[in-house]
C-alpha cells in the first residue's frame, strides 16, 4: 500500500506547486501553454525514448495484454457510442475516449507495479500499447479533425511519423529490438531532458486548476461521471473478466485489474491542450479519477491479493 500512497502523494505535491505558481502570478495562461508545449514536443519524446529502449518488447505479446486491450475496447466502445448519440465533434470524442481508457502507466503505474504488484516490468505491456498504438492512433485522428481541409490518405498514414512522441516511441522500441547500446553522449542529455516531462505536465495541470473553473463546474456532470466511471470501474472489470477467461493466474489477474484501474494519464490533458479539444473534460477527468483511484485500487488489492 505504501507505493500507492507515495505515488499519489508525489503527484499531489507537484500539482499543488503548479497551483501555487499560478496563484502568486509567477505563471499565467501563456506560461501554462509553454509548459505543455515543452512537455509535448521535447520532454515527453525524450522520456519515451529512454524508457522504451530498455524494455523487453516481447512482453507486449503476453496474455496480460489481451485482458488490458479488452478493458480499453470496452470503455472506448461505450464512449464512442454515447458520443455518436450526442452528435459530438470528432476531436472531443477522441479526448473523451482517452479520458476513459488511457492509464497513468508511467508516473503512477511504475511505483504501483513495483511496490504493490512486486514487479515494475508488469507495466511495460501497457506502456508499449499506449505509446505505440493508442496514442499514435489518437493523435492521427486529432490531426485529421484539426485539419481545415480533408487530408489525403497518404498524409493520414504518414502523420504519426511527423509526431515527435510517436517517432521517439518507435525509435526507442527499435533500439530495444536491435540490442544496440546508445552512447552516453546521446543518452545522458535525453535522460536529463526527459526528466522534465512529468513535472512539466503536472505543473501545467496545477496551473490550469488554479486559473480555470473549479473541477466539476466546467464540464457537464453526466459527461464527467461517464468518463470517470468507465475508467475506474468498467475498464478494470472488463480486463479482469477477460483475463479470467483466457486463464491468467491469480497474480496476473491482480496486476491486470490494478493496472486497468489506474487514473487518466496527465498527458491526456497535454494532448487536449495541444489540439484545443475538451481541455476541461481532460483536466477534470484526471483530477477526479486520480482521487477515486485510491479507494478503487486499495479495494482491488484487498479483494484479490
């Protein structure tokens, strides 16, 4: 339990510092956009490259992945169906889908995997799935939605290759597969810059909390409740059920349920801000799901451990 609480405490402190900087006038809305831009274009790509180059890529094809994918499919399907009935704009639907399915696997998942599940490598399949499949797909659709003209198929297909986050992820996996050792002269600066990613995201998020409407006041309660409910309840339940069906053992089932119950990742807010789509929904979903994740994860551990 210590890992869970420590992970949440770390996030809360940095967000609080962002709120303090905004409250004292040190950072304004322009500063928030700058922090988000640095995280999106520079720090996050550097972090992903340095993290993925050391991962065992073969673990992405484990049975755990099947269960995790099932949880994602379940929540995205519900979100997309509701958005279609409401006739919502495509970009907003993408962000809403990420709010209900995209886990905080890096900043919170790693300590939880290490201290609660006993193996930090358990988070690797989720990291790779999100970085190499879900995020590039979401960014491609957002690029298409933001384009003033209908892009050609060739531009749609190649858009992920022009996104710094996607390119860095692919490069990191390529290094991991090849077994090549990146020279320290290259890797050390990237690791240093990558260390800015999570703090930049959290500080920008804290600034948004202070300068924007209070959580829950800028988004319809039904829309926020749907996103958070899908993220914290439906996703882990669906992942657990499929994991049970494919024959995962008790420890693996616990890992699947806990990982799927992680809150919405902070970089969803960064992406929402980058494309100007559903920023308040992303902000509020992160805030509420992070608070709600604590009792949910503790409950899962108590029931299944």
